[in-house]
C-alpha cells in the first residue's frame, strides 16, 4: 500500500482494526524484549543528581550500565520489564489502531490521499490516545521499579516494590489511584509529539523509497529498508522533546506533596534542575533514550509491517473487522 494513501491498489480495503491490534501488539512485545536495558540506563541517568556535587564527574550511559550490572547483576537492566510487557502490547496495539483510524478520518474522502499535515495530526492524536489509555500508568510503575538501587542476587536486599503488580498495589494504596496518572499531561505531550514526528518522518521516507523503486510503489518495502527508515524516524522524536521526558521522569518518581498542583510541581522541578544542574540536565539520558527508541522503532515498524502483510494475505484475511474466507 502506498505510504500516503489509505486505499490500497485495485480498491483494496485498509487493514482492519483486528489486524492492527495483533500486528501492533506483537511488534511491541519484540521491541520491549530487545530494548528494555537501554531504557533502564536512561531512567537512571535522568534521576542522577551527581551534577549537584562539586567536582562530581558525570556518568555516561556505558558507565551507568556497567555500574548497574556490577551492583545489581545483569537482571538489574530488566527492572520494570513486567510493567512494560503488561503495558506495551496494548500500547502498540492502541497506537497503530488509533493512528490508522485517525488517518482514515483525515484522509481525502474521494481519493483516500493523506496529506503531510493529516499524517502529523493523526500521529499526534495516536500518541495522546496511548498516553492516556496505557502509557502513563505503565511508566509510573516502571520508573518506581527502575529507580530502586537493590541487588537482585541478594535475597536479604528487599526493595520497597517487589514487582510490577506489587508496585501498582503499593502506589495506589499509599498515594491513591490518581498517583498512577501523575505526569499524564507531560506524558501525553511527549507521546503526542513523538508519534507526530515519528509517523510523519516514517511516512515521508517510505513514500520517497517507493517513488525511487517502482517495483514497490504499491507494495511493502523490503524488511531491511523498513528497519532503516524506522531507525531514523525513531531517533527524531526524542531529539524534539528530551526536556519533557526528563521532567516527566522526575515528576513520576516521587509522591506528590499535599496541596501541590501538577503545574507547580512541574515548575518547581524545572527551576530546580536549571538552577542546581544547569541546562544540560534537561538532556540527561538523551543518548540511551535515542539508542532505546530508535532501534525500538526499527523493530516495531519492521515486525508490524511484516505481520500486517502476512495477516492481510492469509486465507483468513480480516477485512473491515470481520473474518472472510
């Protein structure tokens, strides 16, 4: 299917919601398993306060990763994976399903053509949708787990949160249900801008390659090309909103003070970071974040496009939400 049109060749219908749900969910699972260690390193770097200490040497992502492995075993890199796995499958399913729905909504009703502006807003809306539905609660729990500096090989070193389910129970019990939606505005802003940039760049790169290769003008690109453009488009989102992600991470790590509003907390965190750690603090963890998100998008788009193609071409093709022989 052409990158900038919701209608396929010879009047072929767009992929059904069921196809997008299955392909998107499976793609999310593969991304999490492949890239989670880099996300743990990113979170630790964003939470680091070493820059506040006079003469303290900043830790890079390699040093941070080595220290996690040394003190907490290699399993320490996978802290919070349970929360991610629980959330990423529905997250990706919602992302691709809602994106395709918004794209069809904004497409030209006659030709099915999708403008660059429509792609941008479809990605923006899909990012906000996934942030509210899944990402915010998942990230609050994930960050609480990742922020714990305990050894996973020492049974006597008992952390406050034992696993994702226990963390969820503890946070809700101690801080209330609203705590799992702490930072939802920043998360929605981050996810929205991420997916707006991500889908826009991916669609433009894909359309360009299809124009340059007539054999693929109405067909899916080879997997290696999908992986490359997914990698490039995936790197563009984090560069556009790194400060939002860093402030969000610090906001979600700690309980709110009584009577303190979300806006005041965000302002306090931002002022404190700038005053005590400098402007560079807003870009802490940008290297592992790009190294986490870019390969993650490469995996996600490649698996998604592959599975979607397989599901659409199977004997039990899912069209318009129904199974047809």
